[in-house]
C-alpha cells in the first residue's frame, strides 16, 4: 500500500463505504491507478479512509473518466485494491441502492449493506471440507482390520449420489468412535480424500402434500387470464382475495407462465419462519424448478450459498422475507415479483434504512420492467388507495372461498356483559367461547386461539383502590409485564417489553404496603387458565409466541404436531393469524380483539380489522363446519363489526374517508423525524430547532407539525420527541427532503422514517 498517490489516476469512481459516513451521503470519490483500471460498478474494492488512511471495504457505485466535480482543490485519494474473488453486485441492485438511499434518506453505504446478507459481505460460509470416496484403484493385498472393514462396507452401501461423503458421517454409518480406521484406509490407498472449498450448494426440498386443484374457479381463471396478458413490461396488480380464495394457486399459475421461457420469479412472504406453509407449498408445486430460499433462519453458510446460486443465475424461483427483495437476480432475468400478504407489517424494516419491502418491490419491478402482484385478503390502505383511487395499480378480486372450503360463522361477544355475569377475574374466556372449545374438541376438531399480548399479566398494581401504584419500568414510560417461569408455577419476574430489563416482583406495594395484584391477561395466563379449566392432557394444549419459540425449529415442531392432530388447542400471538392452513381447525377464538384498537395511531382500526379478519380466515379450510368467536369490549367498533361480516370494501371506503379528513396517509405522504436524548431539555430543544429549520424550508404544499413528545415519551432512558411532515404527494415530499438533506445532520439520535407504519 506504499506510494499512495504517486501513480496518476486514469479514471475516477464513486464508492459506498459500508458504515455510514455522514458527511457524504452519496458516496466518496477515489482515483483509479492504471494497475486497477478498469473498475466495474458493483465491484468490491479497498480504499483508504480518514486521516489514518485505514484500508476499508467499499462498493463501486459509479465510474467516470473525469475527475469528480466534488473534489476541486482537494487531492483525490486512490483505490488501494480490488477484491477479485467477490461477486460483483448486479447493476440493478446498485441502482436500487441509490434509489433507497435517496427515497429513505439514508447514506448509500448502509443502503448497500442492508441489501447484502452478512455472510456474503464477510465472505463467511466458505468452507474447506475433506470428503471421502472409495478409491478407484484400491491398493491390493492390504490387511484390513474389522473396524476398517466396517468403514469400507458403510461407504460401499452409500448410494453413489451421496458420495463423496464427510468423515464424520462415515464414522456414524460405520458405527466407530475414532477416526483412525479411516485415516489408515486413506494411507493404505483404500479411500481417496478430496479437499473442497466452496459455498456449499444444495437446493432445499421440503416435501409437502400438494394436491393440484382439479378445476380452477371462474374467478381464478379470470384473474390469471388478466394478469397473464400483462406479463410484458411493468405493471402493478392488487390481488384482493378473501382468505381461502386460492390466491396461492393464482400465484403458482402466473409464475408458471412468467418463467415459461426462462428468467426468474421473486416471491416475498412475511417472516418466512412464521409462514413455512407458503414456501413449502410453492416448493411442492414446482418439483423440477430450482428454488432458492433467502431468510435469516438459515445457517450462515446456507445464506451465502443460496445468495450465490441466485447471483449466478442458477435459480428459477426465489422465495424470501423482506430482504429477499434485494435478491441478486442478474440483470434482465427478473420476470415477475409477488408480494404475498402485502399488508403485513414485517415488510417494513424498523432500523435505517427504514424501507418497506413492498414498496421497494414495486420500484424493483418498475426497474426490471416486469409485473408486480400484491396479494392480500385485507389490503393495506395504501395499496387499496393506489388501486381504487389513484389507478396506478389494477384491482383483481376473488370474492368466494375455494371449492371445499366453508365460510366460518362469526360471532361477536360483548365482554362488558361477560364481566358482569362472570366471576371476578375470570372474564378471559367468555362462557360462549369456553363452551365452543369443549364442543369442538368433543367432535375431534381443533381450536386456534389468538391473544396478541405476551407474558402472564400486563400490569402489576397495588390492591388498594385509593393507592394507585403501578409497577413501571425505571428506564421507559411503560408498565412492567409479569412473566411466570413455568405456566403452572407461581414464581415469576417482570420484564419491560421495550428495553428488555427484568426484575423481581415486589412482595408488597412500596407506597402503602398493601398486597400486590396482577391485572389483565397475556398468553401465558390464558395458557394456565386453559390447562386448569379444559381438563385436557397437557400435550393437547400448546402456546405459540416469541417467548416459547426461540428458534424456527421450535415453531416447525409445534406446527407439525398441530398438523398431525396431536395438539388440540393452539394458543398464540399474531404469529398464528398468519397464513396457516389446517383443514381441521373448526374454531377460532379471538380472546381480545381490542389489543390495537385504542392505540393512539391512525392505523389502529386498520390493524384491528386485519388481525380479526386474518384470524377468522384460519378456520373453515375444509368442508367441516367452522366458527369464529371474537371477544371485545368494543362490539360496535366498525373495525370489528365489519371484519366479522367480511365487509372489507365498506371498511376501506369509510377508513379512507376518515384518513382524508384528517390528512394522514395514504391520502397524504408522511415523514416522521424522531429525536432522542438522555436529557429531556436537550431532546426538547433539538426537536424544536429541527421543527423550525424544517418549517423554514417548507413550501406551501408541505405541512410541518410542531415538535411533540412521542406516545412513548421515554425508552431506555432516552426522551423521545417527534416532528411530523406531510405532503399531498410523494413527489412533493421527496423534493422537500432533498432540500432538507442539506440542513438535517444525520445522527444516531435522529431517526428519519419515510412512510412510517407506526406512530408510537
Ligand atoms: P388464500 O391464500 O387465498 O387464503 P389458499 O391459496 O391458501 O387461499 O387456498 C386455500 C385452499 O384452497 C388451499 O388448500 C388450496 O389448495 C385450495 N384451492 C385453491 N384453489 C382451488 C380450486 N380451484 N379448487 C379447489 N381447491 C382449491
Ligand atoms: Zn424499559
Ligand atoms: Zn399501594
């Protein structure tokens, strides 16, 4: 690395440094010495950074023969080295990164870093392995011990397709504890040994029972015909199909057509580990296609491997969660993008760049000139608005369930009434729901119960009516949630769901020394209650939430058991409201439909509608009768009455009218600036001055709200304020942000959220 700038630069490049370099949101300029010329866009290089010129990896994002205009007067540093082994980022991804950086107000480096799985960025997952095979010309007349013979027998009985084989596997097959018989056999020329360095490449196969429907419904045929006629060039489609209407079948048929003559299809699903069924069904239906899976539950090596297969153009179908929208599909290969359950919040990343996978998918389809299909039974207001009011997307509907599926009977239970009738503290299960659970189990059906609240009890308070003490987190403005160690044991602790801090439960009220009581119910308490009241064998009841599901294999195990009928009652958080398809579910119970309804967020009603409607859609997936019972304290709320009638269009029309009068998305576009500081005055001061600065550059079409404390005013000892900016159109908002970029300094204590989905 000596002789830093002594060679002349023959060309120049703009590079993106992975870690955020705040002053240079668009990348840095470097000269290219002759020995490295030419450099390609998307190539990984090493550049000197900072005063110490420390070698730093960076991606080339633009090349030019002219010295950069930015660098007048200053000496331009030179690229040190290029990384020859790294895969070059497809041009489309570099373009996409530039768009993300601009649209989501993030420096280019972190935007590229977000696109690349860690194992790819760090080159991990490359393994050198020793693999063994039977020698093609074994040395004759060698004395073979008993153990060595066991090894030879084991490898001989291994099918050729599974050889060469790893030494540890061979040891298992031969039932030996030590490697030495294998080493002797190699020495004596009976086994050959290969050393292989590669990204281990295997295709995933999950065998699922995938019956092909004998006949498509008329509605399915219409949708497939209409979308198939638009496979050339960019187009955007919203597939609004009630739960169980056979949307997956529509995707499958359209994918078949789209990649008939080659190319790739990209399918995005929410949190793949929570929706294993969709991925498995697609795999089952395309037995001779090469399907790559991109998601975080894979091992590092697998992630690198699947990514490389896509980058090398070897896959036909790519399935993954949010970040799979950045699959390195080679230029010109992408034929269609499908976003299943497009309304799902997990498509939005909650750290910078705060991108929305669905919106990036639309942009990517536009760049690749291919169609994008957004599918949902409960479309987001954004997508509904785009399809019905802005006409920038075509609406396709499936109004009836697929043949063989029944529509559940939906009942709403007013819990005020139950509370008056029932015993104190036992209003978790209404008598109606409890009876229905018993009846369903008696007729050998299965039950899904939803409660979107973890832990045992969400509040710990003083028993005295006059005292009013409640256990709050010391670091956040939120109450501590009581968790039990085991469902049937009293011992427990409290945890803050915002900062994760845990502590013991105080023995008595610190203010008045009275007894302490637990208020409300989370999944853990309901589980306890179910176990006490249903009198079922222990293994017939299971709870599914992020406390019990530490790994995705835990989830698979529970779902498998449920699928085999070994679990009768499955209780869970919103995890169970997503895409599950089990024909024997005859009862769905929503234990508390109100978990989102009163949140101070303009999307509270939309969330409630989605949760209730999606959850009810999990039953009636066979010809057996099906019922859904929704427990609520707001039986008259539109979100609940309309969800129980399946009247999405009516709900959406009313909701959009409300949004319009209150000037919130999707009828306007929004950006939220969140300021955090350990010091309250500092936070308030910075928020005020930010609001002032933004106001000073706002044009007439931009509305800047005064700075205000967030709904959660303090998290992890940091005070939070926000400034909200809205504009009539995205274009106006982006023009404003372009100017704002010059005055707003990016920092750790400022989060900038474009198109925010949560207002807390
Ligand atoms: P959605 O995604 O709209 O909720 P699915 O695609 O899961 O619906 O379909 C529900 C069930 O109906 C699946 O088991 C699917 O195999 C079945 N199905 C889909 N289309 C048909 C059809 N035309 N005839 C019979 N069964 C169908
Ligand atoms: Zn906390
Ligand atoms: Zn008290």
